[in-house]
C-alpha cells in the first residue's frame, strides 16, 4: 500500500479496538451524492445517499486489491469519480495527447475505472442506497411538515442520509443479535453535519442505535473504502438516472454483478417510516392511497 493509506485493520481497530476480529462487526463506507438535473443547481429529481458494507476480512481483501489496481500502470494514487469524469486530478495524465492520442486517453481512463469496478463485482461487499425522490418528498413535507422535520431532518439530503443509516442498521441487525456496524464518511466540509445527523438519528431511534457503533471521517485520498463507496454511488446514480428516475425499482437486485439494495424514499416508504415512529397517518399526501404492502 502507499505510504499514507490506511489498512482495513487500522480502520476496524479505530472503531472496535482489540475486538475488531469479531466477524459480526461491520463497517459501512458512506457516500452522499447530490444529484441535480437542472441548470440552476436545484435538486428537482432525486438525492442519493449510498453505503458499502463489509466485514473486516472482506474489507482487508478489497483494500489490498484496490491498492494493487491503483498502482498498476498507468498508476493513480487514489480514485474519485469526479476526476474520472472530467479527466482532472489523478486522471489529468490521460489528457496528454502526446502520450495518449485521442481517443486512447479516455479509453485508458475508463479501463482504469473498470479494473476497480471488477473488484466490487467480485467482492462480498453489500451496497445499500436510498434515493429521495423530490416530488414525493415535497408532497410528504407539505402534508406532514412538523413530522418530516422531526424524524427526517430539514431537507431531502437529511432524509436520504438518515434513512440510509436506518437501512444499514436494519441490514446488520437482521444478520445476528451480536452484529454491530460503524460508519465512515469522507473528511470534507460536510463532516460535522454528517456527525450531527448521525447522533440525532441515534437519539430518535434507540432500537436501531443498539447496533450502531459510531461514525468517523477519513480523507478519501488515503482510504480505499471511501473511494469504493464513491464509485458505488456513481454506479447507482447512473442506473437510477437511466432506468428508475420515477423511483419505481426493485429493492434488491444485482447491478453488474454487485449486490445492491436500493430504497426509493417515495410516499409509501416515508409514510411507513412515520407510522413506525408513532405518527398518526391520515390520507396519503396525494390523492391516491398507498397500496397495501407497498
């Protein structure tokens, strides 16, 4: 590994100390993606929050393979989807027309990304994503303004993020009574906000909080797991933008061989969460009632 990269062992020791070898311990690498489809920068279709969950054993394997793939010629020090899309940062080398005559530069960049995708495909990591669909979110917010703010936060990002925490906790809680999960986010300008949302969620959801170990923040340049979550979020976004922009998708499906669960924060989903928190549900926020079992 590179000189400053964290190993999976170090990440697990950060959360669990000498107990990190317990197979029931999990780490979720989180990535939040703000997806806009309008020129004025307003979120009008959906907002995604995404996570990759794995055991210490599996993250150790992925970290090693990830670092090996980064070092393969042409070498990059870290992966970030934004730099891949724009051929900037670590991917700016592929804009050198002398070394990479068009279209070979773009093809080489794609090949580099594909090598990282293959690691996820062959891994036993579990992807979970929550897509807050804006039309539904707005209807729910109008119908239950106080309740939505109380349980989901002040905006669609907060709703997606906290719903993701719930889904991750549910995932490990169903696996074993001894299961517990810690969360890692990129160390950026939103780190304090992420921590506050996490702590608020634990306070409002004491039952789920029993399996939540805590949250930490690491620079994605030195953490292969956060880089992997960034790649997963971009893959999920590509899928949703092309196939399920209305939010109607299966909750669990293989995405290019990767095990992924996508939850659309639509009206039935939001009403079910409100009801689970003791909110008296009236008529559906729109004119149609949610279908039983939706």
